[in-house]
């Protein structure tokens, strides 16, 4: 297996795309650091991976804390002695009319969706250089296609796309690969949070999120996890600086 024995850090891996990516990499022999704010969810996922014969560990982290990236690198490298793969998946959403956007909306999303991925990569650079690592950033199709009242999120995801390609350029000679996946609508808790911001009603958000799962333009976390597995492994050794839409062609 192309990720057999590799060590991966996956942010936001207590649900949704991050959970699917962690479980998929673990099934293929990687050791995975599960991260998130919910220890019960995290330990449950670790238990499931270990029950299936894999290896995982949970580290509680809030990526609004500037110390979190360094802590995660220390945790993974201290436990397993190396880091080969980083999947920057954790994200916040913001759906508001332009007139209602606040400084704190920009600050929170820039911190979690853009700065935390950068500083996690920066903290892990010695390990990534030593092991010719692979970094996969989870962006969104909104990074190239705007949605109504979604300006802050869309702008920052476009920034994540551009940052990924800049890192690929600057660190190509170091042997590290940087690629970005742009999912379309995926049935995850983040989608429900987005609907809640749109509607202002948790009940209506849950109903819409459940209904939309049956739409042809909405995917499931495993479809993104399969792309993560490919970009993390040796089969994609010549793929670097790519921004990959994984949305069933919906962006067209």
C-alpha cells in the first residue's frame, strides 16, 4: 500500500470529510493523528480504527489557538517519530449578506481556514522535508465559484487554493508535494452549519441537509477521502500544485 507505515495529521477529523479521510488512510496502513475539539468523538473514532486493526491517536485542539499547530506536530512526531502526510481539513463557515459581515467573521475564518493550515505546515516542515511528505489542503469549489451571501468563506478558500500552489512552487526542490482538493456540496455537519446560518433555524437546517443528500450534485465524505488517499500516496508522485475539483462536474 502506498501509505503503509506513513504518519498523518488530519485536522477536523472527528466528523465528515476528516473522519472519512482518517479511517481510509488507516485502513491502508497509515498511522493517523485524529484532531478536533470534541474528545468523545475523537476517542470513538480512534477506537473504531484500532478495532479494525489500524493505529490512531486523538489530540484535542482548537485551531483558533495559535499554539495548536505546533502542539499537533509535537504530538505526532513524539508518538511515532516522523510525519509524512498532513491533511488540512478543519474549517468554519460564514453565510451573511455583505452589510452584516463583521471583523470577527473575517478574523475567525482567516485564523482557522487559512492561517492554521499554513502554520501547521510550517511547524511540520523539518519532518516533511526529511520524508518527502505530501500535504493535502481541503478547500471548496467555492474557491473558484462564488455562492450568494458566502463572500468571506469563498474568498478565504480561494486564498487557500493560491497558498497551496505557492507552497508547491517554493518547496518543490525540497521534495514536498502540495495539492488542494475542492469538494462540492458534501453531506457533512459543516453543510448543516451552513444551512443553519442561511435559515437561522436548526430544525430547518437539519431538514434541508437531510433532503439535499438525495440531490445529484451532493456527494458523500468517502468520495473526498478517496481523493485524499490518492494524493497522499506514491501513485500521485508526479502531482504537485494541483487544484482538483471533486464535485461530480457540478462546477461546470
